[in-house]
C-alpha cells in the first residue's frame, strides 16, 4: 500500500479526496491545522470507508514541524497539497496572511518533497488563474491573467514556484489541477462543505437559505451579457473532482506524465447560470427558494467554464455527475447537519 500525504485533508475537497484514495487502497496520512475544518470529519471518512486515516495536527507555517513530519514519514510516495486559505474577500483584507499561509507552506512542503524517493506532487490550483478568459470554453493554453485578489495571486505564484522548481529538479513530478466551481457532498451525507460564518459561495448560501439559516439569497447581478443576465460558472461535483486527484496521482506514480510539470482543467465543460443553479435546487429539493436580484459583486467574471478535453484524453477522467446530482447531494448534506430529516 502506497502512503500518500494529503495536506488540508479535513477540508471540503481534501476530505472527499481522502475517501477516494482510501477506496483505491492507498494508505493516507492527513495533515490539517484545523483552522477551517473540524476534527469530526475523520469520523465521517472512517464511517464511509471503514478505515481511519492517520492524522497529524500540524501548522505548515512552522517549518521545523514540516521537516520533522517528513523525517518520520520518509516513505511517502506522493503528496496532494490542499492546505491553503481560500476566502477571496478575506485575502483582499489580509494579503500578508494569504501570502504567508498559501506560499510559505507550499515552499516548506515542496522542499521536503524533493528529498523523498518518489517526489510526486499534486497542487490545488484554480480557474481563477484565467481571470475573464477571452474564449469559452477555457483551455489550459488560455493566458493567465493578472489576479483579481491576493488569493488568486497565491494560486498563480504557487504554480510558478512549482514550475520553476520542476525545471531544475528532474526527479520532481508535479501536476496542478485547475478547479472550476466545486459543489456538492458525498452521497452518504457524512462529509460535505462546512463554511464558517456566512457562506461566500453560491451553493452553501442556497442550501443554508432553504434550511432557514439565511433569509434570502442575493443574486449578484442580472444584467450580464448572458442568456438570462446572470453569471455563468462550471459547477463540478466534489466527488468527481476528488477522483481527478486520484487519477492524476496514479499518472505520476506510474511515470506516465509527459513532462514533469503539467496542468489540467477540472470541470464539467458545462456552463450554468446562477438562475439555472437555483432552478436545479428547486427541482431536486421540491421547494422554492427565497431569492432577490441584487447589485453585481465586485470582481466577478461574467463567464467561466472549462474545456475538459485534456483531462478527458490524458487522464482518462471525466465528470460523471450532473448539476442536479450535485445540488441534491448538497441539499442532503445540509439537511443532515441541520437535523432536518
Ligand atoms: C470563487 C472564487 C474562486 C474560488 C471559488 C471557490 C472569485 C473571483 N473566485 O468563485 O477563486 O476557487 O470561489 O471558493 O471570487 N453568487 C450569487 N450570490 C451569492 C454568492 C454567489 O449570486 O450569494 C454568484 C456569483 O456572483 C457567481 C456565482 O454565484 O456568479 C458563483 O459564485 P461563488 O460560489 O462565490 O464562486 P466564484 O466567485 O465563481
């Protein structure tokens, strides 16, 4: 059994990836600092897979803790690095916190990965690196645009750091996965998204409104140049996204990569408007949602959806779930955590 380190493994995407890795027979060790995740997530993972993953509470900003961890676990075959702060608005208010959290930690982990026998590394990147792309759907060759926020900048610089390191370390093999909009939850409703405070993202705001925690969803702008005037995004089920990490890792473990730094879009290829997401929620939940049209939100791009051909052809992966599947799973999870069923 190959041992895989998952940093940020108790977070939303991390926890679903741990489940898929354990389902495929990998031995998983999780690092999380619990700054934006609950220790109870381990229980959910264990109930789903029947296996309790190893866990170490480590703050990756502490370089000596990172070094110590890797001394103990020098048999790791691959690292999937999720640990990062991800709130766009907060990153504008606290840029240094974001640069420190997202870049120092990446550097410390990467330094240790170079010393492993198998230096395989998967990085959580984002479609945010494309900004407002000129052409839809977005391919991996679309230019990287100046970042709209320090958060977005950390993803761009993160990719650059890895690329530069790969250039001079032939033994390092890395893949950056550029996620579109991850939503939904595991079908068991035992793990899912746990936003702290008022959700900034669309889908948790929808499910919390339906659950009675929020009064009304504000739809940010209905005068965009799209079919119904609301913004278009590519919403991908988190379990599909988790599986993309497993196949990307397998590609590195089997040395099938064509260069030692590769990027892949991870999306469905389908663009959905905010109103279509609301309609999907209403359909699968059987209830109507309280929403109103509000002014545009600063920094929103009009449209972003993926061309997924590279991931489909090269990784042999494709998103299986529809928007309705994902919305239903998000709703089941919300009902489960609010004891609504
Ligand atoms: C944002 C980040 C992205 C990050 C992703 C997941 C930006 C520019 N991008 O994507 O980098 O990876 O979150 O954390 O911030 N909406 C509403 N009402 C709401 C909330 C959202 O109408 O209450 C709309 C937004 O205007 C947008 C769509 O829903 O059109 C999706 O928004 P959101 O879920 O916040 O994701 P992004 O902004 O696409």
